[in-house]
């Protein structure tokens, strides 16, 4: 048996990743596996695992050789618990690592690709301390910020390889995952030729660049860059998410221009019931006024015209043209109408 090169993908599946970002990650991982299966060196050495985290973390694909690997569909969860993601990663690495003994040579240093697009919604100090003490020198981590809303200074505590992926177009996603593939191939070739050091493939600065590690992000328990609202379809009982992105609207008063904070609708997306499994179990009681939200979608599950109806139980669901509608959260039946002015609704951690 050849010495294994374990590759772990630690992927943020928080609500801000819903929609195009997570779809592009799914397609990108599929392209990586297809390319590695065609590489004679990689197919002998590379083993891959996928670990996901939101409010909680779990192993989506256990460590396995790439010949048996089939890219999965990714669930979405509430929150961005980086500490739970790191904790689960370290648990899997302890459990799976083959160590060198008198009878056999153990694994090569594992490579971890951490993908995240937001700010952790939990305390990360203990997990980072454990990582530094037990794994930082015995593994190679590459932390990749999807977009410009990530706490890169915190990621720099985990690794010197902190990169910013400018995820602006479908083409940029394809180039990004080609670079990931090339980096894995480069590493497998180097160890085949007895080079023990880790080397990333060269990258195009238009797509990826070294992240700015000097920007401080204020600690918050919700992601300030997105507002995500959890709802249920009245007809199918399935959950869905409404995603709004931070937007500053220029306002001019008496020749003075300032900005008004609001959140613009990105879209509404069906999610599986596994969403609740990956949610953070602490209740943050965070709210937002509907006056700060721009746009309201139709229901992505059944097509009801209004996906944004608030029940007296505090939860959101869709409604149709019926005179009486039933809340899928509490089964309360009510008449619904359009009120004057905004009202407070529960937001998730994003």
C-alpha cells in the first residue's frame, strides 16, 4: 500500500453560502475528483474527506481513496461555528491518521482546505489553541476567504496560507477549483519524488490573492454582511431561506451625502430538513425590522405569491390566495393582510 496523502475539505455551509456559492462548491469539488481520478500519481496517494460546519459540524464524506469518491450534495445550516468545525476536523484527523511504526510508513502530512465566507458566530479561542498545540506543525492548512467579508486576521492564527478568492463569476469559480486541483497534484508529485515540503500551485492574482491580515473584525453573534430569514412552506412543510445582502443606499440631505444601511434580496432557496441538524442550539434572539429589507420573494417550494408572512408564533411562512392560511410551524389558522409600517422579525445567525 502506498503512503497516503490525506486531503480534508473543511467547508462553511452557513446560510450565507446558500444559493450560487454552495452550488459552485458542489460543481467545483466534482471537477476536482474527476481530474484526480485521471492522474496516475494522485490516484495512488490521495485520500479525501469532506467535513462541513455551520452551527454544528459533521463528516459528510469520511476519508477515502478517490477511486471510491463521489461528490455529495451539501446541506445548509444556521450559524458559523468555526470552533466546532475545527474540533470535528481534529477529531477526524486523530481517528484516521496512520502513524509511522517499525512495520510501516505512516501518512504524509495532511492538507486541509478551509473554505469560509463569513465571521465566526462563536468563540474560537480554545479550538485555535488546540490546533496550534497539536496540529499546526504536523499538517498543512490553506484557509480561503470566499469574498471580502471574512475575518482574515483570525484565519491567520491557524495558518500562514490565507488567501482571498474573488468569487465574482462562474468562470472565476472554475479557475479557482482548477487551482485547487493543481495544488493537490503538485503535492502528490512532490511526495512521490521524496520532497516532504508543501507547495501550492501558482495562482492568478485576478482570481485569488493573499488576504489582508490587518483588518480587525468586530466580534458579533450574527453575520453583519447578510440577513437570512428561516421560513417554512405552508403546503409542503419544507424549510426555505430568504437571503438578503448588506447594501448602502446613498442619501443626500442639504447637499450632504451619507449612506443608509439596508439589505437587498438575493433570493429564496429550498433547504432540506437537515438544515435543523446543523443549526446552532443557542437562541440568539436577534431581530431585524422589515423596513431594513428590500424585496420579497415568492415561495421557492410551492410557488405561493407571498413567501414572507409572519405568524403570531414569531415564525415566517408562505401564504396563497386563500382567505384563511395555516402556519406550518404551529398549525395556527389566521387571516393575513398587509400592515402599515415595518415590524420586527427573527433573523438567523447567517
